């Protein structure tokens, strides 16, 4: 499957080129600085997914009903 190239503005393309030159430590600092500047935070998806699965399993467990008749 071929990758589709999206058109971006020249400004964004320059930023991508600069970011690609950063080390992992510098990228981490950039993410932190942007989160502080924009007032946002990233929630780890891997932590939320198991919790949702447990909640769903619990809901499914509650829906089981025993329809056995007494003799």
C-alpha cells in the first residue's frame, strides 16, 4: 500500500524539517513546552484502554441471568 503524501503549507513543511532534526530529549522538551503554552496535556491511551476493557467486561458480567427453573 503506497503512502499518501498530504500537501502542507510551506511554513508547516519548514517546521517539520526542523523538528525532524531534534533529539529525543529535545522532542520531549518541545512537547512539554507546547503543553504548557497551550494549556493541554496528553493522556496515555495504553492506560485508558485496559480500564475500559475491564469496565466493559464488568458490564457484560452483570447482564448474565440464570433462567433455570426450579423443579
